[in-house]
């Protein structure tokens, strides 16, 4: 509605892409002459005509749209959607808006852009609805989505309007408080109220809410119920019957009013002609709908167009009075008299309007129309009792009217007709208004007041951000554990929270935590969609701990290497702590307990999909050179687990992911090996220990394969032939095979000797590993500062357990190689290495393993005795 108090300015700024007068459509149909005659003469002909015109219209539609529809169906033969793809693009649109306008000065512009993004989607969905895409089910889904998005758009507009005033106008007014003059005494009604609006922020907010409600208004019955004649005379059927009482075709036998002045039906207590009564009711509904939508000029046009100029005159009576001739004239215009604005007897008009609205003799639309301008809440509530927005509009109009009237009567030097006490008793606060709405008699009003949209709009109007955050958190709590609120609802809530936080409405610690929880819930929704840039952007608005948890959760769901790189690049660009995130990600994946596969364990020598996933999570630690120490730490943790489970192939796979020059990279990061921290130094030695161990195991496997590949002697011919049948060629062939065999055997023996030496050295390297021995940490002054978080003690226990498992096995493998190489003396020296106090290898042997090793060494001593040597391999002397 055009504000009676601010006619020159609308507090709701128009959207950038809005168009004017886009709600009028020409729905008229041109009839042929014979069709008009048929329609006039018979009702059955009218029905037949209607059917024929529908057929004609339908056929025309089919012909014009056949090609387009067939193309559409051809392109989407197997696609039946409900418009979800169109709506889901809002996730990306909202991210782009916030990402490109992230300064404080752009905050209000961002709100407008978010509303525009929703408007674009609504336009596309409405176009699809018109085309009938998706069938009946798809159309219903789209209509529900459009309804929700329109409500969201309205909420964004409300947010922008109110906070534009609160952040800009009220801030400027607060800065100029000392320069304010206070109420204007003795001025005209218009001047007094103009100044009241300039200094009273609360009244401005009331008016903005009214303007918003009027812009949001959608008439339920979109069809124009009024007659479409070019010009009408008021009550023409009543006039016709009064002039032709004997020949009236309708209304015969019904007594009607005898006069046609506006008050006649009420004064005489008799009705108009039935058709005029129906026309009057339709006109009253149209006039009120125009006023409800804030378009008073349209209501005036309707009154004049349908010949009821007295209605138009009544609708002009509320305007504020001002006589510009009392003001100081501009030189050169001293003798020119200016027209008077408004109604100089507005108080009398208002008292009469109150009486009209309070009377039961008029219809509800006439009473409500008068009640809008005189502050009669009862007349408005009688009509607007089943809609939350309509009721709020009625309450707000009355509150504005009371405050304006109070200011006029307090500041203008004029005696006014008193208003009833009921008028002044209708003054309420916003809190009282919303309490009334929450307990309204109509169920639909109560339901909307308690709905999420109603609660959000209520707290935006009240400017109670803390309570709004509490409600949002309750909505999150009300959802079952394994589900979430609808994604677009979370999108809407999260961006409201981001706006409130940016403008400083979220300051207390509890409110900050609630806001973070809502944003985190939205990030969870984005994780399911997989947009790494959006996830990284919104995650930056959370505390570091939540950032690590949420982004690590996102990374754990990515399996493709290229996507992982993109996700890490997005995190780096957003300024996230990539080192902590990747560390947490690898730990989550490494500690996952995979469910038992229906196919059982993979065959020996292969790697399961679960283990591959764990191993390839180390790729996250390859992104930054600074994380080479963390890479070694996590790789060692995996290797310990796989060695304990005897998964040697998994150990090899881990080694393929760690760069071969990892030591040089550590030197590049830390400057030199002397600058390594305790954790990095221990990790590097542990990794080298595993590298030596794997080299020894691989060398033993190579030796085993070579030993088992001994050349086979040629088979001799078992058929015995007589001397006379000896064939020279056969003898030469047999000799050649024998020579070839001997050469291959010699080469094999030489290779076996060389491989045995290499394997022996490789296995001995494990036993004689420097710096306190294999899997023994080097000397460090003290444990790392975060030893508890690193589970340092647990790691030391694991290392000791691995030493007790692997070292005895290495000793047995080494003894097997030496024994089969007939190096019995070296077998005896194994006992010396085990008993050496410098490395104390004997401590890692269990009694069973030690007994097994000693038994093998005893067997070796027997072999030496059989070779005429003493049990230690030395020659026997007399």
C-alpha cells in the first residue's frame, strides 16, 4: 500500500530485475457474430459454445506446440525429473554470490543477489510448469518448490528492507542524535508525520513490514471476477427495475430499496437488485484486494470505473492535510494560490469511518475497507482471520494508525474530534502481536506462526537473532540421528546466520556456537554434493577444530586422485589448515574397521580394496612438501599394522607411495638432518628399518625362487639298442644336451652363490642395523611435546612387538640360506650375534623361538663334526 505517511518513498527497494505491471493479462476471447447470437439466446447454446471454444483452443495449442513438445520428449526420453536440478543450482549460485562479494560493505547487496538467484530459478520452474514437464507428479513437485522459493524470496526482501534501515539509516540517525529537533509543534499534519518517520525508527520498521506484506500479497482468486464492460452505471439493475416495475425480467416479487443514494439500502433496510448485490460484493472484494496489495490508486480506478464515485471519495478521506499557502512563498509567486493537500476534516471522516467499520449493517468487505484507514482491528480480523500474513498486516496497519494519530493530535494546533476508547486501547507491541498470532483461533494461522518460515520472519521483524538461533538448533535436534533437514532449508538457514554474523548480531559465545552448528550442518549437506570449492569456503567460517573435522570428513569420501588434488587446492585457496586436515583424514581412513566381505579375504599376494583405500590415503600427505615428516609417520603406522598381520604386499604398496628421495626432501624442508624434530628423526629411522627389512625379505624370496629353479639333467633314453644299432647322431645329441646342462648348472650355481651372498648380507643388515639396532629409536633428548596425542608409548610397544616377531624370523631365514649354502661356520656365528650384549637380540626371542634357533644351530654343529671340524667350525688339532 502507498504509505499515507511517506507517499514519496518506498522502504522496500525494487529487485534489480523486476518489471512493473506484470500481473495483468488479457484473458478475453473474441467471439464470432453467430456465436454471440447463440450465447445470448439459449443457455444450452452457451454450454455448447463453451465446449466448441475449448476444443478450438485445445486444437490450436496442439498444432502450435507439437513440434516443440516432440523435440523435448525426444531429447529427454528417459528423464522424468521434478525440477530438482534447477533448484540445486542455488547451492552454486549462493556460493558464487558470497565468494565474489565478501566485504562488509557488500552485505546488503548480497541479500538482494540471493533473492535474485531464487527469482531466476522460480522463473525457470514456472516455465517448465507451463510446458507440463515431468507429468502430473513433476508439476506438483515444481509447484511445491516454487511456493517454498517464493516464501524464501519474500524473507530475503524482508531481511534487506529492515536491516537496510537498521544498519544504515538508524546508525546515521544515532550519530546525529544531538542535532535532532524533536517533535514538530504547530506544523501541518503532513509535516508532523514526515518528521515523525524521520526520527522514529520503530514506526519506520512498522511501515516497512506493511510494505513488505503488501508486496508479498497474492490474491487467492486470480481470475478477474468483475464484469468487463467499458463503462458501467452503479446499480443499473435496481434502476431498471424501479423504472420498469411491471416489465422486470428478474427480481419480480422481491421488494428492493426505493432510492439510489449510497445510504439508501442501509437507511431503508431493503436490499438492491440481486444482480447489483452480487456486483457490489465482487466490487468490494476487488477494492479490498487492491488496498491489501498496497495499490490504492487501483482501488480508486475501480470505484470510478464502475460508477461508484462516492466510494472513491471515501477512499480519499484518510490523506493528511497540508495547506502550502501558509508556508513561506518563493519570490515571484506571491499572488499564486496553491491547492490544498489532503482532508482538512480528516478527524470527522475518521470518526465516521470508525462508525461504518463498527456497524453490522454493512458487508464485511466494506467494513474492512473502512477499518484499514481508521484503525478498526475488529473489522479487519473478521475478514482476515485465516491467514498469518493478512492478520499481521491488519495488526501492523492499526498500530501505525494509532501512533500517527497520537502524534498528530499531540503536535498540531487544532481541536480534533475524539476517537473512541476502543481505538486507543488497541495499541500493542510487536511481541504482543506475535503472541496473538501464535494463539489465533484459526489453525492455519497457528500452524504458520509455529512453522519454520513463520518463526524466521517473526524474529527478523523483532530483531531477536539469539532466539532465532535457538529455534534453528532445536530444528536440527528434532531430526533423527541418521537424517538431516531438507538441503535447501539448511541453505536458507545457513545464509541467514552468515548474514547475521557478518553484521554483528551474533556476538555472545553461546550464539556463536549455535551459529557454527548451523553452518556445520549446511557443510554436511554440501559434502554429500561434493562441491569442493563451496565446502572449503563455508568451512572457513567455522573454528579450526570444526574445520578439520568437516573437511577431513569430506576428504574421506573421495577416492579419485584428481578429485583429491582439486579438494586440497580448494582448501589451500580458502586458507584452511591443510596439514591438520590431511593428517586427520589419513588417521580416520587408517583406523576404519571395514565390514567383513561376503567374498572373504583376497587371495594370498593380493591387496584388498579396503587396504588399497587405506594405503592410497597417503596421497593426501604428498600435496605439501612440508608434510614429508607426517607422511613418514603415517606410513610407518600402516607398515606396523601390516607387518603384524603378515601383509607384506601391503607393505610394498606403501613403499611405492613414499617418494624415493624422501630423505633429501626432509633435508630441503628442515635444512639438514640435524634440525629434524624428535618425531621426524624417529620416523626416518623407523622407515629405513622397514626398508632394510623389506629388502632382506625380497632378497630371500629371490634366493628361494633361484634355488628352486635348478636346471634339470637331460633324460636318458631308456630303450636299449644293440651295438649295431648305435647311432652316431644320437650320441652326439646326448653329449650336447649333457654339455648344455653342465653349463647351465654351472651358471646357476654361480648365480646361487652370488644371490646367497646378497641375501645373507641383506638379512644380516637387519640384524646389525646401526644406532641401537633394528626398530630401536635413536637417542633423543626428550619425547615430542605432543607425545600423548601421538600415542608415543603405544608406538614403542608396537615396535617392541614387531622386533619380537620379525627378528627371530630373519634369524631363521638367514640360517636357512647359510645352511643350504653349506656355510656352516657362518651359521654358528649367528649364535654370537644373538648373544651379543651390544644389541641384545636374545631379549626379543621367546623361549620357543630361541629353542628352535638353537636346535638348528645344533644341527649345524653336527654337520661340522661330520666334516672333521669342531662344533664351532674350526679344524680339530691334536
